[in-house]
């Protein structure tokens, strides 16, 4: 699967020159926001971390603090996000989602449904190091029901690998019996199977489920479940199909509708910047205006 982002490492990278340019953009009257934006979006996250170190070495000041002092609003939020290493960004986002006023389920869903088991293990360790707290306990204390159970399963970071050919048909049948064929829904079955099987196995289960029931897995989940559990199950299914497409869709819906959801936009765009190349996938998987909008979001062709 393509793992290139729309932001590629800059070939002629010079951390000192970049640090000087940023310093100059923030010096004197007014701030040259365009110069800051052009420079930082044309560097990879690893390169931005180097610029941060060099900036402190040259000027004895913290680049992120200086940027915060010069910028404001959504632009500041985005630039600070761009300057944050991916792991730290996830950990901070999760902490704010749990410890803020009310729980931001959207953040929990977005991060925990889309990260690999190795990434989840890193997040748990970094969370403990940063806050001296147990992420699973914090998530459990703030959520309930099958939504909580599926989050806990994802936090075990024990998703199976490979395809279990002998279980494809039976998984599809068990899911069909637990939802469409049942009065009421057996949520536990959905939670256990979707939380534990590998992405490649689940893609085969979804195909078998479609043949068996005549429904896409997403359609059944929308009909059979509701609330945060429904959102999490849908995210897990979409990420099993394609993580890049999931983020493209998240971006699309954050921009569509009444008022732009800037926080989601910044989070999803942040992931996209270093996580994936969407073009070829979107071309194959979508059509019409939706496809056009998504392709525009991806920043030019894959060529």
C-alpha cells in the first residue's frame, strides 16, 4: 500500500537556512505568514524536527513558542500541529479528548481505529511517560458499553495477522446472524470479530458478507447500531478497507456541511501529510464530484 504523503522530504534540505528564514519571517513589524506556511508545508515532519533543534541552537529560543507568539487562531493550531512529532501529537490529542470538558469520542475513534498495533503500543508507552497515567484506565473511566469494550480491545494492540481462510465464511455468517438476521443486535459479536481480525482477513469477510447478505458491512452497521459504537465500528471497517481512504473521507466530511470542522480537518490533514498517498486509490474507488474534491485535497497527482 502506498505510504507516501503529499508532503515529501525536501531534497535540498538545509536546517540552518530554514531556521534563519523562519527567524526572519517573524522578526520586525508584522509576520510573514506566507513564508512560514510555504516553508513548513514543504518539509517532512522529521525535517521540521531538525529545524526546531537548529533554531534553538542558533537563536537560543524555542521555535514553537515563537510561532505561537506570532500567529493566531486556526493557522496557529495547524502550524503547531505540523511542528509536533506524530506520536506526541496522538498522545496530546487523546489526553485532551479524555480530560477536556466531556469526552471527545470523535478523537478516540479516529486515532484508535486507524493506528497499527505497533503504533498503539508506542502511544500507550508515551502516554504513561508523559502523564504517568494508564491510557486504558483513562479511556475506560470515560466511556461505557460496547463502545468502551471495542476501545479496550483496540488498546490491547493484539490484532491478528494474516488471513485465516477457514474462518472467512463462518465470520461472515456469524456477523449476519448477529445483526441482519436477529431481532435486536448482538453487538458483542461485531466488537470481537472487527476488533481482532487482521485488515486483510476482514476485507475477505466483507466480500463474503456482501455475497451472503446483499449488504455492505457499513450498511448493516449503520442499521444495526447507533451512537459512538456505530462511529467506531464504521471507522474500524473503513480502516480495514483502506486507512488513506478513511482519512480522505474524514477530511471531506470535515469540510462539507454547515461550518467546517477545523479540529478534525487539522487532525486528519496532519495524518495525511505524512501517512499516505491517496491519488491512485481514490481514482479507483470513487467517482464524480466526491472524487474530484478528494483529488484536489491530495495536492496534485502521484506522478
